[in-house]
C-alpha cells in the first residue's frame, strides 16, 4: 500500500501521466478522498482509447478507481483542493 496527498487546481495527475505509452496490466486500485473543506473535483482517466470522464467528487467524498487498463487518472477543480490517495492491490492478487 502506498499513500500520498496531491494539491489540485488545474489538470493534475493523481496516478500515471499523459506521457506514459502503455496501459497498466496489473490489478491495482486507487482510492481518492477529497478533503472535507475542498472544492468539487472533476476526475478523468487516460487509456489507449483516449480520455474519459469519471465524474465528480464533492468535498469529503471518497471513490475507488480500478487502474487496470489505464495509463493515467487526473483531477481538476476551480480552486485549490487536496486529495488523499492510496494505491493498493486486493489480498490474493498477483502482480505478475
């Protein structure tokens, strides 16, 4: 398990990058928690097929994104907000 915080305003990658060329092929999960005093966050993902909107997290909300088949997850908002993130794999999963 790996935990970290990301300050978001304009498009900011929470995991991955627009410069990554390959989609992930291991079963990882990304948990995203929007700060209780933050602003609404728009979430999106990048994959070989292009970009997709994942929706909006309101302040205090949390969501889990399966990273399999993605090359990036990004967030943006109107004003500064902090997202707490955690990456992990399910017990019993193999990273082969």
